[in-house]
């Protein structure tokens, strides 16, 4: 009986540790910061922007995810911004950025 209890306790502890490690990997998405130009790429019938990209200085293009901050960026067509968020990939293999914060860069003269 004691052997069964030890086995169950060990199994429970192992499962708990495995769960913590898996959750840490899920929530460990590193936040990155990119600087680039916002480009509107899609509009609805009322000419509202429905999709945008940020093209970084390196030439990499990121599709802006339509969360709250992303939708704000939709209105900043042709502005240079510094955006922070997590990088991902959409179903078509395009790089995406889920923006958590952004700043409009001052115009350089």
C-alpha cells in the first residue's frame, strides 16, 4: 500500500512539474521591438483600413494583428513607428506582429 502511495505522489509531482514547464514555454513568448513604416493593405467598402503591415528597416514585413493596438496602427498609414509585441506566423506563412505598444517616431529632417 505504501508503495502505491509513493508511486501516486511521484506521478502527481512529475505531472505538476511537466505542466509548469509546458506553461512556461507557452507564456515565454519574447516581446520584440521593431521600427518601420506602417502601410495600409486592405480597406472595407467605406474606405476604412482593415489590414496593415509594418515594413522594418531591414526589409522584413510584418502583418499587424487586428487587436486593439493593431487597429490603432491601421490609422497610421505611412507613419514610421516603433512597435513592441510578439512575432508569429499566419496561416499563409507571413510574419505577424501582435502589437502591445507602439510609438510614432518623430519626422527626421
